[in-house]
C-alpha cells in the first residue's frame, strides 16, 4: 500500500468515517508490515508518517498522551511500535465514536413527534382521555351533548334551553399533544401542546362568550354580534365578534401575543380594566410589555405554522425555537452556555419530522451543536 492510501485510510479512522471494508484493508496492511520497506522508500519516512497519524488522532480525540519514542530502538522496531500504538488508538477512537453515534441514533429514534391527544375535565370532576375514548357520545351535561366525532374532534351540541352555563369544562393537552374542539356556539378551537382551555358547557343565556386560555390556541370564532367572544390570558383580554386569530400565552415565551388573520380584535388588559386597549387589524400582532400594549406588523404564517403542521423559525431566538421543540417532542433542554439562547435561527420543517432532522436544521445556523441523552437535548456552542 502506498503512502497516499495509508494517509487516506488513517484520516478516515481519525474522523470515524472509515468503512468496515477499509478498516479490514488497513489491518491487513499492518499484518504484512514486515515487507513495508518494499512499498515506502525508508524507515525514516515511515516513522515520520506514524508520528503524523499519531498526532492527528490525539488531536481529534482530545487525548493527552506522549507520542511513542524510538530512541535506542532498531529503526524498524521503532516504526512498528509507532504504528502498533497508532492503529490501536485509531481503532479504539473509531469504535468509541461509532458507539457514541449509535447511542445518539437510538435516543433520536425514541423521541417521537406529537399527535392528537388531550384530557377533557367535566364540571363534576370526571376526566376523559380523549385519544383513548370511543367515537360517539362522551357525556351529557344538563342538555348539552358532548360527542367525539369520526375524525376525532370534540363537539358540543345544545338541545333546547340548556342550563349548563355554570358548568365549566377544561380541555388540556400535555407536551406532545394537540386537539381540536367545537364549542357550544360553533366556534372552532385548535389547541397546541402543553395548553388548556376552560369554557362553559353552554353559552345560552350568557351576554358574553368567555373562555380562559393557558398556552396557545387558534380560534375560528362564529359570528354573533350580540354576544362578544372573549379570550382571557394571564395578561390580555381579547374581545371579538367573529374572526380568526391566534393567541400564544406560554409563560416561558414571555407576554401573550395575539395575531389577527381575519376580522378585528380589541386587546385590553386582564388585570386593569381602566387601561386603554387597542384594536388590531389583519396582519398585526399585539403584545403587552411594561403595562403598555404594542402592535407590530407580522407574517401571520409564522404565528399559525404550528396549526398547519410546521415549525417556522423566522428570526426567532434559539430559546424560542427550543421551547417549541420541547413542547412538541416532550423533551427537556439543557444549555451548556446560556449566552447562546439569544442567537437567531431560521428555517422551516414539518412538525412530524424526526427530531434529528429538526436539530440538523438548527445546526445549519453554525451557532450550535446538539447532543441527546435519553429525553434531554443538550445545546452546545460551536
């Protein structure tokens, strides 16, 4: 084997990219080392080559080992000793790297994207696991029939003069879950992961259609000019008559953000009724900061990407992106360097992608690397 081929194979050992066939070829070459002088000019050249490979492997593997010395050895024995140590280290590093990659692959395979799932808590305290419930009627609360449709959604139907206005129901999703519900007034709500929505089982005889949200949801509100639809979060009160809008009120994401797609929305303060609110138009997003309401022009597709089955990272911080990943794949995030949380990231990918593909997309920012341990994603600075 010539020096070029030896160099090529040794470099592959260092990088962990050598194939089984190439590793076998490298070992066969070493086994016939006693005839090595026929292939390469001098023992001196071979010793220099061994030292170069040794240096590459120790540098790549971050090992603190003294290089093999050949003082007082016969030249060929010295070179053989050098190569024996180099090959041993190379095989060890190659095997260790392969084992680590296999562990990473196994971890990634065990982390699945989210899907349909939620728990419905009725007014009497009963809890119904919706993804496990059979299709058809789930409960009847004083004239309000609650059913699970053929496509797995929850539907409220009011018959006659239902008196369930004081019966508060709560739909809650865990990490890795999402669910769709049609409320008693026919308003459709798409609930994102790690979120909850509380609402009366019937809006009959109520002046307002009021619900409370923690987390994120997309609303398609049925029109009823005499009965405003109100969404309350920790810091916002959103009043509409009939419109389409998204509300993100995750605590870890900061303040509530309301994004309007259709119609008009009045934004006020949950805690202070005396403060002046604002009315936003389609394409605008409102949020509260330091007791003041701010309005920005935004790309609404970014806000509702989750509902349409996508991750869209459009100039978001790494922390915001990782929060979305943590909620959807039900993982925890560990930052080895907290300073990288504010790095901006970009990209778009299906929410049903393997988590490895999502992490690879973020690594293209050239700001971070990731390691996976069980259900924990470790974020490393490049």
